[in-house]
C-alpha cells in the first residue's frame, strides 16, 4: 500500500511542487490541504492530469485552513473517512508536512502570521495525531528567517529558544515579547519560524516514537518572496522536506538546511557548510 502523506498549503509554491513529487516520484497517496476549494481542486486536477501511466500515486483534496480550529476538525474527519474507506480500512498517515505559512508579503499582520505559522502546525498535529502511524514522521517547513531572528536575540533568549527543553508556555511568552523587539525585523515572520523550530523540539520530546523535524527549504521563488530576488524554483525547495520524510535521520527534533544537512537555530548555516554538531548554545 502506498504511503499516505498530508501536506498543508499544497495548492501553490513549494507545497504544490512537493505534492507533485510525492505523487509522481514516490507513488504516495497525497492529501493536498488547501484553504480554497477552487484553488485546491485546480491543483489536484493539474497533478492527476499529468500522472504518468505507470505511476500508482494519487492526490486528493482536503479543504484545510490551518488557522481555524473548525476547519482542522473538518479536515480530520474527511481524511479519516478516506482512510476508513473500503479497501483501505486500518490505514494510517505515514507523515504530516506542515507547509502552510503566511508572511508580510501576503498583506497580513503579525498576529495572523503567528497564528498560521506557529499555532497552525500545532492545531494540525493535535488533530491528525490519532491518524498518524505509531512511528510516523512530522515535517515542519521552517525558514532561514528563523535562525536569522535568533542570531539577533540576547544570549539569554537564544539559550531559551535553542533548548530542547523549551515549553509551550515559553513559546507563547516569546510570541508576545519577541514582537517588535530589536530582533524582529520581518513583522513577526522570522519570529514565527524560530518558534516553529521550538515547537518541533517540544513535539519530539513529547512524542519520542515519532520522527519530528523542521527544515529550511531555501530562498525559493514563490508568492512569499516575490520581488525579493529569489531564483530557485519551488521544485528545488523540496530537498530538505523529502530528506526528512524518507531518509534515515540520526536525531529527533533537529533543524535541517536546504541541502538536508543538520543546521543550527542560532545562526544561518549555508549550503555546503559543515553540519551543525549540536554544541550547546552559550
């Protein structure tokens, strides 16, 4: 049976490229999450219309707005119905990819950015966890903006944000204290991606049976980076995600760079540089 993977924000950019690759190249049954039924339907049609004849993959739409409790609950029910359908009873998700995100380029404020980029993945994980395999994987799509944010924080804050013992209460507190701080130069976006990595470490600690990762896709040409000079295609932005989905991982709760190599949260590691050795943050 093909692996079943949920991808949020799958109708455009890196999410769409990933859904297509998972369907075509890995033969997965992909649940493409999209806020808009119209855009999601078009994305699924584009993928399925181009399906190679020998490919056993499948892409299925799930309406899913990660910023809404009600929408996540509805999406969970829809996916459970699909998993329980005739011929697939007892099936579970192999992985969840929290890709949906927003930023200032979308014309939204910091509260919406934090709700979507930090609380959204938490909603999705808590909703879909009962449908995930016991030893499944969760991949949170971060950004280089996260380490760039943490690098500007005080030593005390850096130590808290980089600790594998970070708590949800500390994450919530920093949502408030970090906004408008000297380190917050991106209207909450870098802050949100730093806190997403914090949540990744927390989740790995809470569920050690799962493989939970956060990864930086790189500076990719998408709607979020429009006009900023990004030149790499969305297809090039899936390397670290697919590494975290399918490769042997030596640790849990780790952050990975665009090349699929372990990277720190407290400074930006560039492609080709040595892997982060996990040394404690001073």
